[in-house]
C-alpha cells in the first residue's frame, strides 16, 4: 500500500469524526436557541422536544442540556428537579461563564425557600435561602450586585439578591410557630338560588386564585426566567 493510500485510510475515520462533531455542535447551538425561545413562549411541548434533542447531544455541551431541562422543570412547576438540573449545568460550566446558570440556581432556591416559608417550614426555608446565598457568593463579579441586565426589574432582583436573602434568613430566626388548626365549624347554609333568567355572580374565593395580591412565588419565578430567556435569545 502506497504512503498516500495509507494516509487516506488512516485519516478517513478522523475526518468522519470531525464531521460528526461539527454536526453535533451545530445541532446543540440550534437546539439550545430553540429551547430558550420555547421557554420564553411557555411552549412546554416544544421545550420537551428541545430537551430530548439536547440530551442526545449532551456529550458536546452537557451544560446546555441540563440548563434546558431545568427551564422545563420550572415551566412544569417541578422546582426540586429544576434545582438539580441547574446544579448539574453549573458543574459543567466554566466558573467565569457561570453567571446565567447561577442566577437561575439562586432564583429557584429562593423560591423554594419562599414556598417553605409560606407554610411555616422554617428549617427548610432557611436551608434553601442559605443555599441560594451560597450561589450568589460564589458567582463571578458583576453577576448579581452591579449587574448590567438589560431588564430593569431583573437587574434590581439580581442586584439585591444577597441582601434580600440575608433579610429572609433573619426573618426566619424570629418566625412564629405555626398556629393550631382552627376548630371544625358547621358548613354555612347554601346561598339562595338566583332569580329566574339570571346567572349567579362569580364570587370565587381570592385565596383560590393562582396570583393573589401578594403574588405566587412560582409564577413570579417562571415570569422572571421566561423574560431572561427571551432577552438572551434575542441578543438582549
């Protein structure tokens, strides 16, 4: 076998591997961009497809697959799973490039703390707040305090993260014990039927609405992360 033929034989598999790697990297970029767009649009079905595609290609950039899976978990309301996925994304990201992932980690953990505080689970709330604070303290400079987020609300949320978390931890130290359950009361009598030809007024209990006056922690988290994904996907 001539030298030229031997070189062709030996280099052919390498060329094939390079083409496969290039295709994978292009696919990751495309799927990653679609994932951000679909998350911003709250399209859970399309995002699920994006996550599946990124999971197949995660040998090239596993952080993208974990990040997209974390966004899907947030959209589904699975905050514990979101924390695990974003933590995995963080483990596969260079510290200097970890800001976006750390912001999501902080927001998810803080929201978990808020939900625990809402049911007076002080121990769980404090654990989540401290874990969120660790994500802030380990972030690169300018990620939280002094950040340059293009959205004014997100910029303020990130800038005040450390002080806000420390305040919540302090508040939990003096949180009152949960109140005893109220005594069982007799059910109220049913309302009289409406006059003929009229429908009953819509007087649903405001406590049953998804977004009461104080705001739902999960809904607020989803909105902040969707806005960030839309801005990032649009180059903002």
